[in-house]
C-alpha cells in the first residue's frame, strides 16, 4: 500500500469516530484513474458526496489540461441551492451536479 493510501485510511478511521460534523475534500477520479479508497471508506449511508469537475494543469501548455473530479464528503446532509442568475452560477462551487459517478 502506498503511503498516501495508508494516510487516507487512517484519516478516514479518525473522521468516522468524530462526534461532530466534518467535510473532507479529496479526489474522486480523472481520465486516468479512480480513487480506490472512496468505496472502501465512505459507503455507509451516513456519508454524503458532493462532486465537481474542474481542470488542472500539469505543464506549460493547454494540451496538458485535463478534467478531474473532486469529491467533498460530509457526515451530514448538504443542501445545494440552484443559482438564480448566470452570474451567480459562475460563482457557485456546485453549479452543475454530476450524474451518479
């Protein structure tokens, strides 16, 4: 197991024991791979996912731009309101929920 995987498992175990609410930001997937620890750590019904696709750059040219999906995991339900105007939509973090991923 890679170090990041051991760290993610340990963090997951610690978060599951908290008596308070939490939000965890992690990566879900990209064009090349999927986070294998999401199913292992967060499948209980008390956990909720919000996902958003965005882009990252690795390198100096636009052809190195790839979409990735970020996952926010909470142990409480989250209401995500729909933006009322286009300007609000641009500012909203969760403007377009992804279909079941």
